[in-house]
């Protein structure tokens, strides 16, 4: 030691006590520490506790005791792994070309832990090993969090990629900064953006889109699914929701909302008109007259707002069926439905309510225009000529109500007005709607 630098100390006088203290200090890193003698099949505890001692004493052999400890220390998903790792008969082979073997497992008490075998000495065959169990919970928790974060990022990117592949417009939003990132744009989004000189906040962009590109009856529902508080309450991170709405032309559009993070959300917009129209035609269109059916009224139309609701039917329709047959009646219904359909706009709705009775819902129409429109329909019905039934003359009666409210609320008023018209026949009666 004479030639050693001055900071290298000599062995202390109480060397045994000194190294004992060092050994105990090292044990603070470990849950337990045993010296295992593979030849004598014994275990000398350097550090242990009541839990480990309890199961160590349960076994009749060293292997059985070691297995008891680890099986009771490990969570169910780690039991098989740790049993294989602590099989002493395979240990000489595993430590043949190395001095250390280790295995991470999930423990019931200490969370993530590591089991370690360390060769003692160079004896051959292998005789003594140091067996330690280390608590690495904090380290593994961090690794788990990183793994979860990576998986979330992967899922988020997959969702964004799916939107980019299937949606014509894709917008990313950071709710903290209200920053809007246009990932993909359509002419409709570009037109909305052109109305604002500076980069808009998300709320401003949504309002412009809603007010310029969404049918009035769908605006409130679209505001709801794009609202930050609604998204945070009902849409967990990593999940998505979709909603169908109508654009200003009455065409179907899908919005998909994907919550990609605590404060980040991506919105995709796609034209679904042809797809949804085809589905709805099968469900909601009357096969004979090609106008909407009663199910459409019940499911979709009854709760919507309108300015006017009209009920109309064919005068003496029962006589047409009785005198000329049901095929003639079908031809009459088809001809009448064609006249009604050609007399309304895209945003109005015609429903075959039942039998020869039709319901018409009007949006954004004045009382004067409504009266003229119904008189035109009535006059057209008088001129219907059925190709195979030249002797059949048709007329129609109309009863309607005018005023703001839902279609279902107006229905009884329109029914009463139609009842008045049926007393006179071939006429139009309108009554005010009182909410």
C-alpha cells in the first residue's frame, strides 16, 4: 500500500466489522439476499423478512422452499416465468458462460422486481450462488409509462392515418392554445377559411362552418359534438364518435371526432350522401310512391322543426279502388306522389303517412308562398290522367298549419284543417299554429 496514492486508505483495524457493515449497506438495495449452496442444498440468509422465512420453512427441500417463496411473492401473470427462472437444476448450465443471471417479474407486494443469481467463486462444478431479489418498481413503472405512451402515440397516428385516407377534410385542434392545424382541406373548408383574414380559433372556424355549410336543423347537434367540454366528458382519450349531418344543400356529411390526447382532438369530414341515401332508401322510402314512409316520420321527421305541416289525401280514393281495382289505386298514388315531389324543394319532406294520406313538412316558407304552392298542387292533381284508366278523375284536399314548432306538434292542427277541407273537397285550408 506504500506506493498507493494518498487518497487510497489502508484496511481499517476492524476489517471484519467494516466489511460486515458494507454487506448490510448493500442489502438495502434488495428485498432479500441468500447464499445458496447447491452441493449441500442449503440457504444462508444475509437479508430476509417474516414473509420469506414463512415460505422458506414450508418446503422439505431447498428447491421447494425457493419455489414457495417466489410463487407467493409473484403476481399470477409472473408465476410461471419466475418458477422456471428459480429452477436450481438448470442453474449451472445458465451460468456456464456468465457470472450473473436475472429475470424481471411483477410482485404482489413490491411491484416490479428483479430476481438475480450471482456466481460465487470459480468452483467447478458450480457450488455457491448469491440469490437476490431487487425492488425495481420505480424504474419499471417509468418503462411501463413510456410503453403506454408509445402505444397511445401509435394508436393516435393510426386513427389520424385512417382519417387522412377516408375523409376529405381533417382538422387537428389543441384546446389549450386553440391552435387549429389543417391536415387536409376541401373546397368547403377553404371557403370558410377565406372569410377570416387571420388564422382562426377552432370555435370561430366551427361557427363559420356551421352557419355557412350546415342545414339549420342539424346545427345544434353539430355544435354539441365539437364542444370542448362535451368531448372531454363523453369521449375518453383514444376513442372516437361519428355523427351524420346535412350540409346546406341537404346532402349527408359525416363528422368523425377522435380524441387523441387530454387536450388534443382531430376532426374529419367526409361526404356520405350517396352511401347514406342508399341505406336510407332501403329503410325509409315507400316502395310504391318513392316518397318517405311512416317509419321515416317516426324516426327522423316528427321531432324536427318546420314552418308548416300539411296533410293531403285523394278525394273518394276508396271508390277508385272499389270501382277500378287496387292496381288503379296504386297508379293514382304514384301519380299524386310525383306531383307533390316535383312541387317542393330539397329541404322539404314528403311522407306517405298511411293509405292515400300524405304529410308534407316545409322549411323556411312564408304563409303566402305556402298558400300558392298548395293551390298549385291541388290544380295539378285535377289534371292527372292515368294511362290505363282514362275514365278516372282525381282531386285532392289539403289541410295545413303555419308557424314555428316541431312537426309532431303541428300534426293535430293539420289534421283538423284537412277535416275542414274534406267537407268541401278539392280545396286548401290553412290554420295558424299556436304552440
